C-alpha cells in the first residue's frame, strides 16, 4: 500500500501498525535520560521494533550501540549502517558461525554471548585465523531460568577460558532479569532488579581479582528499568520494550499513556447488540498472554480509546469484544479502532511496515527490515 506523507488515519487500509511519534520520542528520551543520569551506556534491544530507522534514532538520541537477539537481525542492521552491535545470544552451528565470521569483518564493533565452554571453543575455531578478534560477553543467569552461566566462580572460569582462546576478546558479562516480568508487585520488581545487578557487580569484582579485564557489566529488562535505577558498578543497560511499550508494560507503570504502538483495525461485524468484531486476528495481533505477575494484561489487547475494554476472542483473521453494559458506547460497522497489543515485540514482527503518525496523520513509513530474521 503506497501511503503518502500527511495521509489521515481514516484513509489507511486495515489492519496496519501505527507508531505514535510523540509518545515514542518521549519514551526514547526518558530512558536515555535515565542512563545518562546513572552514568551508564544505553544499548537498546531492537527486537522490539526490528527497524534500522528506529535504531538510528535511538543512537542519535544518545544510545551507545544496539542489541539484537538474532544473527539475522545483526546482518540487516549492519547492512543499514549500524556499527556497534551486540548479539545477546549464543551462536551455534557451522552455518551460523561462518555467517558470524563474515559479519565480524564488516562491523566495526561486534559482540556475542556465551554461557558454556563449548560456545567459546566453537567461536575460537572460526575466529582464530581472523585479523580481528570477536568480543564475547559471558551470559550470566541471575534468576531467569533461560540461558546463562551461574554467577560467581562458574562465570569467572568461563571468562578465563574465553580470554585465553585465540580469536576471542573478553568484553565482560551480561544478564537479562526476565524474572521481573513474573514479579507480583512493583516492590518485587525492584528487588529482582537490585539482586540481579548485585550478583553482576560482585561477579565482575571476582573477575577483576583474577586479573581479567571487565569492560562491560550489562543488565536490563524493561520492567526493572521502568521502576528502578542502576547500581554502581553496572556499565550498560539494555531495555527493549520501553520504546513502544504495550498493554503488559502498562500494568507495570499504571497507565496506557506511554503506549506508542497500536494496531488500527476496522469494525466488520455487529452480530449481536453487544458483540463487536474486528478485522485483526492472530495474524495482525499477537496471541501472547503473560500468565503471571505484574505484567499480566487480561485479554488479547486493549482499545486505546477505552483501555478498560479488552479483546476476549481471537481467531486467524478476527478478534472481538463485548460492549460493557451501561457504558453508552456505540460501534458501527466501518468504524476504526486502535488496539494496544499485549506484547509489542511479536506484534511488530507481523508487519512489513510501521506507519509513524503524528496528530492523526502519517509522517513517515518505516520498513520492518528485520521482520522474520530469526535465524
């Protein structure tokens, strides 16, 4: 769909993804100001938007570089001119390792994660003959049961191995305190954040005591950094969802006013006096529902204009909600509604382009160039 600058929202075909520029820019400035005030680098996780144009805006606002989740994202970001990229993941397999070797040659500053001696040896096997080593950060598990070496001595031992292997350069350590999403209260989120950062700072001190250089102590999750600060000894934060926010993050801060991402949908059916059916189903809005904790948002997305109403049924191409009794609200076939997704990151990946809007009109169109780049 060819959309010109200045096109009003009513003239867009649906479903489409909208980004409210005023809100996004405010979110971007706010997190950068938090990093600056703490004296740490902001390296935003771009898996939320998967869009090089937005990554460049984040860097222009002060970000020190970017984080990606997958090698494919890193390749696209490099093609677009991004020069400081951290792949916060383990790279495994001959095909990916060869792609990584080629990527190191054309990205001025590139780093990857490792949480096992096997990873370190795999990386060294392809990088030992290269003119430039690849930076490696040890992935540390500070409470999120996903990847990560145990903090303390196990991390120190892996760091020693990385520092000793040809073709590798130890940059430091990183963690993702994803358990913050499951915390029941704001105070629990803060406790998760502080414990995670404490473990990281203590581990970095142990590494230095063993003669290892630790350039980066990198931490982050959006809930933690929305509600809490940064401890001395941390050097870098890596939030992602903060740029768009979503219905889940709105539960953390208690308001939807920071939600920049919406899906514009059309009312296509009114089968009963209460039922409203939209043209945006699971192929336009994520089916994701956070099961527990402070970030849990019931339903499958919220009406931006009436966030007390959530989508309660969804299929491939349809979603629906019931008008609350006594609300006096009216929805007609053909009406447009904006839906705040539960989780921004997988929703972005459903779209080829993002329509960046201001004052009800399209200001620019951004291609989601990393869409589907999950290899």
